[in-house]
C-alpha cells in the first residue's frame, strides 16, 4: 500500500491547506477529487505526484511511504532482497 501520511504531515508542518492546493499553485493546482484521494490514501497519477513535488519543492520520498500489503506476502514466492 502507498500511504500519503508523510504528505499530510508535511502539510501540517508547512501550514498548507486544501484551499492553497486548489487555488494558489498556478499550473500545479489540484482539483478537489484529487485532494480527497490523497487524504484517503487512494491512487493518484504520476502527474499528480510530480505536481506535488513541484508545489512542495521536495523529493517524492517526502510525500509517500510504501507499506507492504500483509495479505499478499507469501515467503515461498517472495523475491530476494537486492
């Protein structure tokens, strides 16, 4: 699962509101549906991720976190770590 918890934490730290994301980001404005998807850890496009990195002037690792799906992990079919 991809979690946007780091993004939500960054919003709090920087005092960023959904109003700002919808109306004050110029070419990178996000629509309400996209913001709702981010707040609910739902899928978004790579274009949205690119916009967020530009808006926040940060690397993608500052806005997303990967959490392995517990129900799909099977040791017999897992790939070895690199």
